[in-house]
């Protein structure tokens, strides 16, 4: 554990809490892509099947929180606050993300076993899981500030992991090429959003895309 | 030989 990973994990946790609180407090999931949230639930489920392999208390606890929170979010969007779900704008074709991620996991993995292929699938899937949400923001041309904070925290987490991987490579000689390449792809997808967040949201303006 | 890849990150 190093500072980059710890702050990355906390940023990830913060993102999940921000989203749950936003939906709960406003009793609405307007502007949130249910499809991205389903993809995240799939990501955590397929990645944390290794839960019985004990690494640390911290690790186990965080995994349980991420799985539980992702299902709670999906429940709030598709059941409890279903009436507020903006499905007309949530039209990204997720099969174009799920199928290629799965095929790639079958082809490029560390070990051809069920658990390992599913872990690899979850890494590829996570790198693109935010696309339905970003697509929704670009389609409506705007995002509430709280949604922007959520996206910023979520995007920062993988960027911080990249620093963690550089640190681990130099100090422990440890590296995982699959995670690194997917993590870079994931972070790059947020770059456009990061730019808008820094130039607009942090200056008190609403995140609005030029018409 | 059992080769298990360990993933210690989240």
C-alpha cells in the first residue's frame, strides 16, 4: 500500500458515496446512466469472485463495499426511483462494450482459468464502463455539478492508480501489464471531461457543452 | 504445477 493507491481507493469510494447520496437526497437519478451502473455492478461481481483469497482486511472490506454499493445504486435507479430514470437519453449500446471486453479477456489474459478470465474481463470492462454515462452527458449537453464531482472522483481514481503502478514498478519491481494498459485507456477516456471540470465546474459554472 | 496469479489491488 502506498499513498497513491490509498488516495485512489478513497477517491473511488468517495465517488460511489457521492452518487448514492445524490440519488438518495434528491430522490432522483436524473442525468445518471443506469447502463454504466449496471456495467460497474458486472465489473465488481466478476472481479471480486476471488473474495475467498484473503489479501488483507482492508482489501476484503473494500471489495464488499464496492459490490454492495454498486447493487444498491442499480436498485435505486431501476426500482426505487425508476420514475426519475432518464432512459430516453441512456441509449448507449452496451453490447458493443461487453462482448469485445469478454472476447479480449479470452484472448489476452495472465492465465486461462475461469477466475482469471473473469478478472481480466472486469479490468477491460471497467476501462470503458463509463462510456454510457459520458455519452449521456454529451447527448443532453450538460451535467449537474454533483454528477460532475462524481465523475471527477471516479476518473481520478484510476489516474492515481497509474501513479501507484509507476511507484510499485520502481520500488517492488511489480507490474501488471493488463491492468496498466486498461487503466491508461480508462483515464484517457476522462481527459475531455477533466478539462471541462477544471475550466468550468471548479469556477462555479455548470458543466455545459457548447451547442 | 499450480500457477495462481494474485491480484492484491482493487
